[in-house]
C-alpha cells in the first residue's frame, strides 16, 4: 500500500466520524425539542482490492493474497421513531400522541405538513396553531370562549360566551 492510499483511507474514516459527530451534536442540541426524533449513523466499508502476491500460501477459503481496503463511509443516517417520555404540562393545548402517528397541520398555502410536536396555542385569528404557525384545523374559536378541551379521541370542544358547548372539530392524525 502506498502512502497516498493510506492517507486516503485515513481521510475517509475521519470524514465518516466527523459526520457521525455532526449527527450526535444535532441530537444533543435538540434534546429538549418537543417531538424530536433522534438519529443514528451506520458505516460501510468502501470497495477493497484483493492483492495477489507470489509466495503467499492459498488459504482454506481458496483465496490467495491479502485484501487492501479503500476506507469507510456513512451508509445511512436513520431516524428513530420510538415513543418518547410524556410530561404533563397543565396546558389544554399541549397534546401528545401515544404510539404511531403524526399531527396533520396545514401551512398558510393549504399544503399538509406532519409533525409530532404537540405544543399548540391559539393565534390572534382564533385558530389553533403549532409553534411554526401551521393550522391544526380551520375552525375559529368563538369570541370569549372558555373551557377549551381536547378529548382522547381528538375532538375539540369549548364553551362559547353564552355557556353553550361548541364542537370545534376533530384533530386529524396520519399513521
């Protein structure tokens, strides 16, 4: 193996480890981000050459010579969708999904986006939105509403100013 090949092999390993550190750093930076799903890296060996050498005995496998590797690389970055810990916040619009699924929210252009971040709030227009401003559903809350409640099945209700129970809508989940 010549010097350049050895340097190249070392460089590919350092590059792969640097990428792994970037993924690990991203996981640490998002440790308190609601709904964040951690990632992990997997490595693979790059192509290797089979060297034929004179005087090297035939191995039991029938191959002769030695193998010369060409380094390593990242083969995959995998996102893990395991259930995280649920924490009670006391806010009626802090929602969580137990098990599989995503909240279906809409951008201002009407396109659908999917998230596991269940930190919702009521915006200035009376719509229930997430931290990015994406709409949970298009039903506005009545003026002077009270007792906003989300059932386990995802039905959203509240009392209007006259004390009448109003069904606002159904939260849509995508699995």
